[in-house]
C-alpha cells in the first residue's frame, strides 16, 4: 500500500482568527465537502509555518461535516482551490 492509498487530499476551505489568544483556525476539506480536518495555530507559530493549498490527511483524522449548507460551501471552495492552486502552493 502506498502513501497515496493511506491519505486523503484535502483543500483549504476556511481560515479564521479569533479571541484574545490570537488563534487562527484553518479548515481543510475533501473535494466533496463531506469531511474536514481543523487545525489551530497561534499567530506566532503560523508566521513560521507554510500554509499550503492542500494537505494529505489520514482518513481516521477526518470529521464528517455537520450540515448541508456547510457541506456545499466546503465542496465549492475545495473544488475552486483545487482548480486554481497547486497542492504545495503557499496561500
């Protein structure tokens, strides 16, 4: 089994900042928008990290998307990102 068989390509669909802690949340979703993974970073750490258009995620780390509106929004954004960006491109 190859690494490609063991991971799922997910695309950046949402980036948001919040709170006094200066945290940034990145959401990566499957092209179908039905599953996602959320990553949180401090702004200081994020400035040192490469944020790419896509990441490869182990299937057991993906969470189901809770509602139809979010699923459609994630699918639209993931497909747009996939069409306009290389997976390793910094965004």
